[in-house]
C-alpha cells in the first residue's frame, strides 16, 4: 500500500517533488539530531534561547508526523553529555524546556497514544527536569503508540562505559561469565535495551557527525543529512527523508 503525499516544498528552493511512501517499508526507529537552533536565532538577531524555544515547538510537528506515518520509535537528541559545556544561562534554559514542552503538549501526546521514554543519565538532571519528565513517563507508560524516546543528558561513550561497569560488576559477583558476553548481551546493558537500533538517523543544520549519539547502535543505520536548521525542519522534509530511506539498499555486509 502506498501513501500519496502532497507536493513537497523544500525549505529554501521551493522546488516541488511528488513523494510516495510505501507503508510496508516505513523505518521502525528514526533518530534525529535536532541541530541548528542557535544559528536559527543568530540569523534573526535573536538570543540563542529563542532558537531553542522555536526548536521545541517544532518537535511537536515532527512527533505528530512520525506517529501518523507509523514510525514505532522516534529518538530525539535533546541534550548531550557535552552540552553542559555551554554557558549556564543556556543550560538552565535547556533544562526547563522539557517541562515547558510537556506542560503544553502532554495532553496531546496522551491523546495520540504516544509513550514517553528517555535515554541518558537521568539522575544527573536537575530535580525540576526529572519531575516533569517522570510525570510524562508515568502518564504515558501504558500507551501503545509511537515511543517518543528523548535523549536527555545522553552520551554514547558514557553509555558504553556504564554498560562495561555493570557487566564487570556482575562478573566480580559471579553473576556473569566473561565468556558469555556477546553483541546481544552487551546491547542489553545499554539505555536502548528495549528499543534497539535506529533504522534511519537524520541530522539537521549541515553538520555531518554523530556528536556522541548512538555510536554502537548506528553500526548499520542509514544516515540522512540536511542543511535546514532544526526550527525550519518541516513534516515535508521528514517525509522526504523517509522516502529517500526507502530507496536505499541495506546490505549489512552481505551482497
Ligand atoms: C541544537 O541546536 C540543540 C542543542 C544542542 C541542545 P544548537 O544549540 O546546537 O544550535 P547551533 O548548532 O549552535 O546552531
Ligand atoms: C548535538 O549537537 C547534540 C544535540 C543536538 C542535542 P551539538 O550542537 O551539541 O553538536 P556539536 O557540538 O556541533 O558536535
Ligand atoms: Mg549545534
């Protein structure tokens, strides 16, 4: 079955293209590095935090699009373990955003049957951030629709070190044999244990790097980059990314 989509307008060039998505090949897990909020604000002579606010309202649109298209898991990189290096005022603002987002959109997420989860070092977040996010997790725990997985204070290297420590601890306790460690077992010690690897990874803003995002999990992920800044990233571009994904041939080392 095909989903016919309206004419696509890409942001800058206003070129039109008709995109068709095949329902049976929608990527189950899409991850997005939502980058470019600061530059979006800079270009308008606004403070960086204005870009973050605009970026936050864009999240709602893309969550909605992902849910409507039948994506199962949407992982959004919201704050990295390295983002603490930013000025305190910006970090403080970013730590308030989940609360603002959920205050505004939680009812809609519930209505859409979205389940909120997080990956990352949750306990190191400020209490007010944790509270707001935990409330959303609790309220949506039984939902069976799109999993909205927010990478909050997430760093892939931190995640891998944690997994190593947990496994080493179990070996010392005699609960685990070093010989039993394989790729599947290792994956179970990661934050992504229950959600698995992304099929498609999108990064906005023109940067083409992972910035410590899902290093282990993206071994065979398809990458899709756009110069468009996150606050300008539209549903149409999201559909375009999915449609390009459907043209790719995933080989996993085979032929
Ligand atoms: C992404 O936008 C949001 C976060 C990293 C929290 P940036 O804030 O990195 O925006 P640029 O890259 O400076 O434009
Ligand atoms: C990655 O973006 C983190 C998030 C989008 C949350 P950054 O803007 O922090 O990445 P670098 O510093 O450009 O690599
Ligand atoms: Mg950035």
